[in-house]
C-alpha cells in the first residue's frame, strides 16, 4: 500500500507539472493557462523533494531503495496534503465535474 501511495504521489506531481514528465499528458495540456506559479519557492522545493525521494525509494532500483526509512502517518499525511493542495488548485481552475476537489472525494460513492 505504501508503494502505491508514493507512486501515485509521484504521478500527481508530474501531471500537475511541479516536475513535468516530457511527452506525458499533463495539467496544462488539459487546462489552458495552468501554471504552478502560485506555489511559493519553499512549496515547490518541498514537492520536488517528495518527487526525488519517491523516485529513489519506490520507482527506481537504487541502493537507496534498500535503506530503511522512517514513515509515520503524520509524514504520509504531510505529503498527501502538500500534493493535494496543488490538485485542489487545479480542480478549482478546471471547474469540471470530473475533476473533483479533495473534499469532494470523500463524498464519492463507489457503490454500483
């Protein structure tokens, strides 16, 4: 579950163009005028660090990956909150029904 969380955090960071992946679908390709210029330098650096750490510990096969890291529910929540704050800005600017804000995700029912 933890690997899945970090892989998806990395994908969101790339999609939201905090750390864009060339050639992939990204926020600015789906929303004209999208930019992460609203992020402070500190916020941007924090998200860059999350991307770098995720890449080292989960996605890429490196020596760092086998090192033990300390993870707590607080640290996971901090990562999620930082990335989802950028997602919420994207959702706000998008105003599309299929781009829910974080608060709306808790209301989604998957009962079919």
